[in-house]
């Protein structure tokens, strides 16, 4: 997928993907690339996501909130990658 800055996805700031059980790390990676202004995402109960998805979300510089309840495949490594990139998540 490729989008230009004039596409509506580029301006997304908040997104609720909770319960999307088929959502994958590749999908989140594509999302992070096409929605660089993403500030909040709800990915609760997206059971397929791993640390790679959280590392991709860490590239969104404006990320301020993530709901990852039920993302059982998330480890400390994913949290570190996320917070190292998305500095707005830190207090």
C-alpha cells in the first residue's frame, strides 16, 4: 500500500481496532507507515500481534495512548521498542 499526504489515512489520529482478531504485525506495520500522525490506538483483543507490531507503532512519533489489553504475545522487548520510539508515551 502506498498513500500520499493528501489521502485521508495520513491524517488519522485515533483508531479503534479492538477485537480485530485477524490483524497481523504486517497490518500494523503498514498502518504505522501510512498513518504517521497516529496518536492513539486501541488494539485490545488483537491476539495475533507480537512485539513486531509494537515496534512498528513506536515509529509513530505522536503516539500518546495504546490499549493493548489481551495482546498476550507482547513481551518486554515489544514494550521497550515501543517506548524507545514513541516518546510521547512516557510521562
